[in-house]
């Protein structure tokens, strides 16, 4: 849903403080991408990062009163403002699309995960960021986590392990691209829970990751940014059960055949037939991850219209799972920058 917004002048103290914090947050987790257009808006709603225009919006009370190091400021509002800056930096610091990647997920589920990743990064880096920024007295306000944060945080925990730990995985997700974040989580699961049976990097390993990805594509991802932490926990629980079952299935399949292939469960040659040239069994084509285009952008807040910087209505889950080949179009929504 469009929000009204007023552009913040670049010579104003508010803009200069946001810009300073933005650059500092990028230094904590540097990426090779910076998509912010340098347009900053004070918005009537939560705000966000506009994937089409590159503009950033922040809820006006947070922006005007939160981004100040004044000792008389409201610490809770300041903490929420700093967390919002981290959120926007994560959104602007990665590409959305990944042309040519067979495991790219260009759906509203991917959008929901993208929002959750930005929220997890904000929580994880808050203490270091606030100290470095000159707000050392602040504590993160975790009283109102979104469902997207809870579900993503739980999924990161499920995928973490001795080979790819939590901090390493958050860094990988922070680099994007957004449509590859499910694949990055799946690769962590492979390395932490299936490395002894998984094929080396290549088509077969991508097919194994594709099987794992399908267990993570819960139809409620696209609405979790506006839902309760309980809703996020419910989604996380259902994903966890499906993921555990798929990991067990893949491991048992390998033990029976000596090799894991195929996103549709197809198996290559049985181990005992591997050396018989006449017993070749063609491998079936792996099932592609369903994809639809991300929601398109909305006009800037100039010429009488605000940029689409909030968490508006999303496509229904059934529409989100309709298959479309090819790369996804960038989406305009962002993690909730709760105001």
C-alpha cells in the first residue's frame, strides 16, 4: 500500500546522521553492492527500501527523533531507529536477481525470507553497531519481533552446524543475491548434515539442494513480515519437520544406491550395476523450483506520489507458487521497519 512521504534534504542534520550511520553499517558487513539512490524519505508508515527506485524510507518519528545522539533522546526510539538503519543497509547491499541460476527462487516466499534475513542481521549486529556509532547506552528492543524474523532466525539455526556456523551463514545470506538465499541455506544443510553422502559441486549437488529448498517454501512466507512471532514459530516448526524428513530421505537413498541425484527423487544407476555398460538408466530431469516474478515497483514520492517503501499487500500463496522459467524481477517490499 503506498505511503505518503517527504524527501529529507541532503543538507539537513537528519540526512547527514542517516548517511553517516548507513556508511558505518556497510563497513561492519561490507558487500560489493550499494543500491541506495541517496534519496531518503520520512514516511507516514513503516517505510522500507524501494527495490525499483533505490530510495529509502523510514517512519518519520524514528527518523526525526530517533537518529540523534542527544542525551535527552528516547533510548527505545533511538534503538529502533538504529535497527531500522541496519535493516535498510542489508536490503540495499545486495542484488535481488541471479540470472542463469537454476536454484534461484523468484517468489513471494523468497521475498519473505529476504525480509527476515534483514531483521536477523539487525539483531545480530546491533550491539557492535550502536557502540561504533556513538550510541553505547542503547539496548536492542526485541519486544515486537515479526513473524519473518522468528521464522528466519529458526531456519538459520536449523541450517547451522560445525561446517557452516551461524555467523558464517548470516554473512553469506547478507551478501545475497536475494533469490539465492534459500539455496544458501540448503548448501549449509548439505555441508552440516549431508556432507558425507552428498555429491561434489555440480548438477547432482544442485539437485540435492533443490530438494531441500522445496521443504523451505512455506506458503505463509510472504505474509510473515506483518504477522506475530507465534505465526513465525508455527511456520518454522512445519519447515523443520519437512526439512528433517527430507534430510533422512536423502541419506537413506544414498545408503541404498551409493549416489544421490535428481530433484524429483530419480536415482542414477544402482551401485551393483554401475560397471555394466548395457544397464544404463537415463537420469530424469530435476524438477525446477517453482518461481513467479517478484511484485513490481511503485512510483517515487515525487510528483504527488510516494515511493512504495512499506510492507503492503502481497500476492496469494497460490499465485506465489506458479512456475515461471527465468530470472525474477526485483521486488519493492522490505523487512518491516516497524515504526
